[in-house]
């Protein structure tokens, strides 16, 4: 399994492409919101001969799904996300206005639901979904046991956690979810966050002051 990381949009959001030897690819949280960023994403996919099979959002704050419409229209896929975050999609124009960043494409509503213990399969790779609300009510993390990694969106960062002062945020739910579902993973599990550098479960257990 291979992982390509991009940092997009003014929020410095991490977009990931996960792909395998068969050139099947999954895009996690496409944050591209300019023609240049869309071209960067597409150039990597085309130059590597990738076939996009899955699009998934860890949550639906605007910086993590700016590029959904572009990805859906370009690669003929429909996004997976948790239904609890759909209210955020319905107010994408409002979010865009608040942050002063125009939307390039109209937001599409959720067509593929993803819930606790659901599994997304990319060839022989299996990604198990854990629902960890708190940063948003529908925040989902994707755990790949075979490769000891987890994609956590804005649930957990190196030395920090996701903010909980946004609409429908809940600090205690976030902390409980991290402790009950992430900290039980093997210490060597690599954590791919929605912003900032990668870390490991062991590093966060030892050093993160919030948990």
C-alpha cells in the first residue's frame, strides 16, 4: 500500500491518496479548492495510472470537502461520509462566506453512508471505520490494521486534538472516543491527521497533554 500526501487550501488541510499495486486508489478528504490544486491532484493520478475507486470524507467541514465535486465529476465516484455531518454540506455556501473563500463547485449531498464498524475495501486492503464525534458529530476515522495506520481527520493531531467549539462540537465525546477507540490501537500505529505532521499512537499516549 502506498500513501501520497498533499497540503491544500488556506487551511493547510491534508489530502491523502491511498493506492495499491493494482493502481486502485482511494482519495481521503480532497481539500483542493483552486484550479491549480485540482491540477496537482489530477496530475499525480494520471501520471501514475491510478483508477480512483473510493472517495471518503473523515468529516464535512469545508476545508476537507472543497474538492468533492471535482473528484466526483472527474473520476465518476460518489463520496462516503457519515450522515450526522450532512448539515455542514447543506451550508457550504454559508461556510464559504464566513471564511471569505469562494466555492468552485456546488456541494453534493451524501450518497454513500459510512458508520461505525463499516469497512471500505481497496483490493486486499481493508479500512475499518470508527465513529468519533466531538470535532463534528459525524467524524469518522479509518483504520488499516495490515499496514498499522489510521486516518483520523481532525480528531487527533500531533500534540493536540480537534477543536470542539464549532457547531455541534463536544469536547467530552471527542476525548472519550480518542481514549476508547484510538489509544487502544498498537503503539506503532501511524496517525495521518487532517492537518500537520504524522505521528503515532504511542507518541500521543506518551506526550499529548489532552489525552
